[in-house]
């Protein structure tokens, strides 16, 4: 059963967080599980872009939260 667009976007954000925690760099197309979410879509398709944006959002948020303590202790 294919995932709905909303489910793919939510999963992409979660995968972005996981990718950061696993040490992946901030490059969507290195993360195989994230790529699989866009496998049936054309590059540049609005749904594909929304999935990529959600993945980057998850990665960025994980990065910000992991660095929050370092920032506060350096003040």
C-alpha cells in the first residue's frame, strides 16, 4: 500500500531527525530511506519538494536542539 502525501511528509521529517542522529551529512540524496519516499515521483514534483523540505526541516531541528546545550554553556 502506497503512503499518502501527508504520511510521506511526516515520515520524511522523522527520517531527517534520524539521519542527523546517525551522523549523516545534510544531503537528502545520501539517505536511502528518504530517497525511497520520492522514488515514484519526478524530480521537481511539488510532492517531491515537500518531502525533501520536510527531511531538511527534521535534520535542521535535530541539529539545532543538539547544539542548544553547547550554546547555553558557552555564554
